[in-house]
């Protein structure tokens, strides 16, 4: 029985401003990003991935990373995260007083070469340099195992490969792990098995699951992960985002749809859904196009329509 295995509460992390905006065809102005983050900060989200300290040449849409971090109003209880690719990015994140950095490596070698332009061993060596730089710092570090459930070039990844990457990260001193379905290849049975294997191997390590809805299985995967012991989930406002190095990849699972699903299933999220939906409904005007989120259009399941006139 599903309800017997679901946690009473989960935490929701939004990645729209980093993962979503990095792929937008047009640059989202800095003040728009800051306003959006400030509004999201008031909704009860646990974490907000604010930006990425990558080279502006690599991702021009996030060239204002420092200005965004400096401009937001931080709310107690919200962790503000930045993706960092290397030691130079880490130095910039430290200067911006980011709460947590996120290091990412795809366990599919081909995808890592396409996405990071490095082999996995080269990525790990770079992470070791970042961790040395952070010695004595209070900065928290999350390690993301990208393509944990499948690589678009190599196919399904074995569970031991994801656990191997997590072991490498934790051995360097990283504090938490994200298993990411970067290109939307995961299915619920696989998510359940992988999550249980992770929990068995690393029972005390905070785990986040990150899904994309490329094949319409994103929310089902989140529910399967929760039933298997995961209590932290990434999602993106409006369902925007996607991997630029995977043919056909579409957006992340939608934050407000995920909150709606968990709350409807009796799992508390701590997120004020009406407030989140109000922010989501303003997103198309910010990015200049429609977004995939469904509850923002259809309304919550408890919002009934007027009866037809006889």
C-alpha cells in the first residue's frame, strides 16, 4: 500500500533560476531574476538554486551570477545554492557568500564529455581541488550524480555506478548527494530500486532526487522515490529547463505540480501552494513563452467548477 511507505513530510528545492534560465533563448534581466527569487523565498521552499558560477562564455544567460547573489533578500530557513564547475567558480561563490555549492558530474562518460568536456576522472580531480579550497570554510557542498538513471548516449546506468560516484563524493568530504535523472530516462521501478540501494549504502547521508519530465514519468518517479525513502526533491517553477546536451530533453518536473501532488497525497511540503502558483503564473511573461506547468492552468484539484445550468 503506497500510503504506508510515503514520508509525512518532504522538502522542495527550486532550480528554475539556474537550471531553467540557463537554457532560455533570451537573457532574463538581472532585476527580474532577483524579484523572482525574492518571491520564491516567501513560499516555504527549502532551497533555491540561484545561479551558476560558470564562465559567461559557456552560459551567457548566467553572466550576472554575482549581481544576482548580491541583490536577493535572504530569508532565514532558505538555503541559497549555486552550481560551481571548478576552483575559479568556487572562489566566486565564496566571495558571494553562497550557502551551498553544487558540484556535478555525469556518470555516463560520453555525457560528461559533452556536458563538462572532461572524463569522469578529470571531473573528480577538479572536485578534489574545490574541496581543498574549501578547507576551513563553513560552505556546504552537495555532489550531484548526473545521468544517475540513464545516459542518452550509453543507456541505463547500473546502480553500482551511481553508488560509486556517491562514494567518491563523500570520500572528499561532500555533505549531501543528489541523484539526477538529467535527461528524463528514469522509470518508477528503477527509481525505487536505486533509492533503496542508496539508503542502504549511505543511511545517514542527505539525499535529493532530481527528475526531468522528458517522457512524462517525472512525478511518478518522485512518488516512487518518496516511497523508497527520499525526502528531498528538486523541481523547477513552471517546469522550465532541460539538458542542452541531450537530444529531445525537456524540462524539469514542475515545482508547483510536485507540491500539489505531494500535498494531495497527504505528504506535507511546507510550501504555500497558492503563493507558489501566483509566482508561476507570472513566469511566462518573464521568459516570453508558455511553460509546461499544469496546475497553474487547470487549478488545484479542490477548485471546483460551477454546476451547469439546467
